């Protein structure tokens, strides 16, 4: 646990008592504060009370009397589509609003661990797609090379729930826009921006607000080094804002598909090869083509981001290359479930939007595509340019028939369920094909989350004999 410093003997309100909320309450108490907890859910309040926390109704008119800070769980909207009523009350009362990420950065520099010979360093990763794989890959690189490392944030453990860091430890945080948007302190040693595509637009009041939430990781205090994907205009803008010029080595630009030139520090992947250039000269090259845990251009971008973050902390290229080769991928993200009779079965259940599905569809030469679920606004018509490698689509879930009308001339079959889709795809697959689950839709019509959907796919694959 990372105790929260700065509130000793003071009352701090905690709104939202899920995983991060309870971890925050524990960390506040460990740092000497009094945690006053509230959640709209009776079950959540009962769980917190059973753990010994004080339940404090934050909806009452005088609820913020004597409160020094309100700490909000990331799932609670504070501004768009409309402010949460409790948060609005805190504003009116003049009570600062923060989240666990802000408390983490505020507290990390004050613990006894800062007396280590090598104080802990933090790498924080944000972006639209690939941030989970990038974060896990950075964690894997350091662990594979003997550096103590913890993974937390939007993946793994809550940030305040991690162990007290060891000498020389690296802490890798995956941070969503929900987490960066409200944190009052953001001071990583290395900050990574992978890419940007439309998502969570209602929560941020549009694309500009969404990008602004991501950008805060680089603006609120500022990292010592920034790794920025420049394949979209927003990334190029961000990179330009951070330094005096591209020769400034505080910035590492990354790209998947574009050779980056100039005097600065650049890492890019083209035709399956990762290259690092500094001052206009190539200093390293890695062949990514046979790395089974990193298939496709989107994973090559993740590899570039992880490689650059590790280089920013002075890890040698060959040590990074060895770790990349041993990375097995994350569950539900381009995960190779099985290879049977020359056919690969790949679980990319996390591809819940068009952009993520498009990247998955470009990763393999001939695809039996399982798609569908609860379709998102705008449908999947934008995927048509990326369906050239799809031999046939097997459509499931609530939006199966809508998807069938949006995929152009691509052959398809309405399968309804995962069981039928896997069986049909397997029966028709030929040697060299990939049966790919990349739904381009939410899971909530048939499954509680994308993980359960991916597990259902894997279970059906295992039944194939």
C-alpha cells in the first residue's frame, strides 16, 4: 500500500466504493487521515462499513462541513454529460476534488522509499488503443531484465494498492482519460501517448475534451521524458508543444508505418522492423515479424512505445529485444488461443470499437472474422476498406443483422451465438487461415464484459478436438 500523505488528522471524503475507492480509503487511513465514505449502492456501503470505514452521506446539504478533499472514483462523471450532484456540492463548498491518481503522485515522493539509492521511477501510459498491451509490455521488459517492477492503474492493481517500492523499482501505470482528467498531480518520470481515436466522447464533451484529458498527463507538472505517437494530428501537435525542437532528447517520437526523420530521437516500425534513430543515425533495429505475442502493425506500434519507454530509462536495445521476443500478449488482445490443423485462433475481444477492430483485421493475411455484439453509434461501415483479407464474416449478437448490411460485398453468415460462430468458422477454415474474434461492438447483449466474451471464444476453440 502507498499511504496518502498530506491529510494527517483531517477528514477526506471518498465517493465511489469500488476497487479504487476502497483502496483509496485504506491508503488515506494509513497516512493518518479520516476517510468518510459514500456510494449510491447500499451493497457497496455495507461492504465498506464491514471493513470499518465511516459511512458519510455526501448528498446531505451540510455534508462537506469540515471536509478537506473529495476523492472521486474514475467511473463517476464530474463535468460531462452533466456534473455528478455530489461533485457539484463539493465545488459549491470550495472543497478540492481529486482522484486516486492525483493522491498517488502527491504521495509517492514523500515515502521512506525515496531514500533508496535509486528512488522509484514511474512510467505512465495513456492513449486510445494499445495502452494495456503497451503497459504490460513495458512491465514485462523490465521484469525480464531483473528490474523490480509493478503494474497498476487501469490494469492490474489500484495505484494506491501497490506494494511499497523497492530500490530501483519501476512502476508502470496504465491511465485512462477518466483517470487523467481529474488528477491534481501528474508527475511521471516517463509519459507515453500511444494514439488517439474517438471514444468516451459523451464523458468528455467531444473529441477536443477527450484529447485534453489525455494531454493533461504531459501538462500537469510534466514528465522528464515523453514518448509520443505521431501517426495522428493530435500526437504531432502534442510532440510539437513539448519541446523547443526535435533535437531535444526529452521527446521520443514513435510511429507505426512511417519512417521518422530529423535530428531528434525517433522509434518507428516499417514492414515488420523496429528502428531507433538518434541525431539522424540508426542505432538499433529489431525484427518483429516472428514475435507471436505482437502480431500486426498495431502491436508493432505498441512495441515501439514500450521500446522507447525502456530506452528512456537507459535499458540497452538487445535486452529489450530479448524481452519483446518472450512476450506472450495479453488475454483478449490479439491473443493466440490455439493453432489447430494449420489454422490460428486469435482472441481480440477487447476490439470493441471500429478503430481497434480495423487494426486487428490488418494483422493477418486471410481471416474468418467473428464479429458482433451490441453495436456502437455509427455502426461498422468504416471497416469496409479493411475487409480485404476477410474470407467470411460470422456475425453474432444483437447487432448481427445490422452489421450484415454494413460490410459491403464481404461474405457473411448470421450465427447469433459464439458457439455456432466458432463451429462454422472452424469447419470452413483452410490451412493458413486465422479465425479472429474482433467484435467491433460492446459485449453487453450476451456477456457481462469483453473478458467473458473472450473466455467463451477460447472455450469453444478448445472444444474443437
